[in-house]
C-alpha cells in the first residue's frame, strides 16, 4: 500500500467514513449520500487508473508486489525469472496489507488495467496462459498445468507452506528484532510510514498473526512433524532415482516444493539435505582459503580469513541468544564452476599432489558437514572452522 496511490487514499477514506458520520451525528440520509459519493469516487479512481496505466511508457511491464521474506513470493519470483520476464518489484510490509486491506502477497499487477492477480497458483496459471506459445517451449514447458503437477502444488501450498509458516513464526516471534526484520522494518524500499507502524505496533501485530495462523508451541511441534512427513513423501517420489518430482523434467511442482522448503530444485539436494529438518538455531559460513595461502589470490584469501575470524567473534556474541556460529572450509570441490579447471589433467594433477586423500571433493561432502553442524549432533560445536579438505592443511 502506498499513501500516494489514489486507491490507498480511497481505502483510508472508507475506514474513516463511519467515524466521520458518528462524530458529526449525521442522519441516515446524509450517511447514505456520503456512502454513494465514496462509491462514485472509487469508480472514478479505477477508471482514471486504467487510463493512466495504458498511457505509461512501460505499460507492458508487470508489477510484482512482494514482502521481505515469503516462500510464496519466492515461488512466483523464480518462475518469472526462469521465463525471463521483465517486471518491477513493489516491496510491502505484508502483515499490514493483510490486516488493513485484506490483500495478501504475492500479487501480480497486470497492465494496462492494473488488474491484480493474487495467490501464487493463480499467478502461475496466468503466466502459462499468457506466455505459452509466445515464448519458446523450452522456457514455458515447466509451467504446464498437468493434473499430477497441480495435485502436488496444492498439497505443498496448503499443507507444507502453512506448516513451515507456523513453525517459522514460532521461532521468529521469540526475538523482536528478528520479527521486525522478517516483516521488512529494515527494508528501504518499503514506505517509511509502514516501517514506523511495524515498529510501534509490533506487540499488536504479533498477537494478530498468532491468532490468525494459530501459532502455538503445540501447533509448531505438529507442523514440524508434518513437514518431516512431507519430506518423507518427497523421498518416496525420488526413490527410483528420478531427478525431479515428476520425472526427468523440471515442473512448477518442483519450484513450489523448493521455495516452500527453502531448497534448490534438484533431486540430489532433496535427499542430501533431508536430515537438515532436525536443525538447531545456527549460522554457517564457508571458506577454506582463510586457512591457507593461495598464490595470486591475496584479496580472496584475506576476505576468507576475515570470514573465519568473524565466525569466532559472532559465536561469542550470539551464543547468549542460543545461536551457534560455525564455518565449513572445503578443499577443491567438483562443481559446474570448477569443472573447467578440474577437467584439465595438468591442473588436476597439481591439485591431487596436495590432497592426501587422492581425489577432489563433491557437493555431498560439503552438504554432509553442513547437516552435521546444523543438526542436534553438532549442538555443542560453536565458533569452529570445520575443515573438509581431504588432509590439505595437515601437511
């Protein structure tokens, strides 16, 4: 909501109208006349908005209304980015929109009439209908609304998404500063008056969200158990070795699960990070170059060394909040980013000469270390740089 927007002013006028009628002690006739005038004003504002939108130089550009942290926003954003669409993001303090106007995010504003499409499933159906046939098939195929994909999306949206939200809020609400950051109080793109309302009305807003979503300790435990069950179901789908939930091709069902579960849409990643559901409150950094020197990489090594020391300092400062801070320091890991160099036999030979274990690492090696530090098994590990280097630094 933007105060300079005519629609927002009209909305505030509707809120104020009953107060004005009561304050001035208007009779039924005057009250009905004022209501009719407000209705006419609303129609006029919508017509003017349509004309203004059609006349804008960027009339073909989409607008995506977002909030600072939302898995459903990420779902839409990832799909639009994959399509290669140009769009303008309009950040909002989402909790205010829900309580004051009844509008939720994400919401896609479609020109020229400034039609708003709410809810991520409806937005994805619009994107499929609008761009299938207009864009190359390889870019739009993942949005095809097959019965299987729609069923998975509905299950993830209604169950997993709500469960993750309840569990996350049960943790976030323990800390006022984290609550405000989650709602966008530190987001400069959100209007100042919204951020001020967030800060001044935090207890009221927090109580409203608790009641609206039913955030209790018992429900949070149930939500976490149901989330584990959802991961078990995904494990079952991937048990035959398929790369994606519905076979060998990415679909919007994969993106839905990835965004709601905060994982990347890759079959191996689902399995490797499955154990991360049993997590502690913690922060993990990465950087082996802070432990050893690398020729011609002075700045890189210096910054990684800074990250490792920052890890120790933050471990001292954040432990009082029950947050552990550790770092993982891997050696050469074979990834798409390192493949060009490691596929060079001469370069690989030089690397293996420094690796007593005799081979480079894999993403799974790093993921396993991360899972350990994030799980209850690593609950007493704090301020540590865990070397996953095959013995590189043992020499």
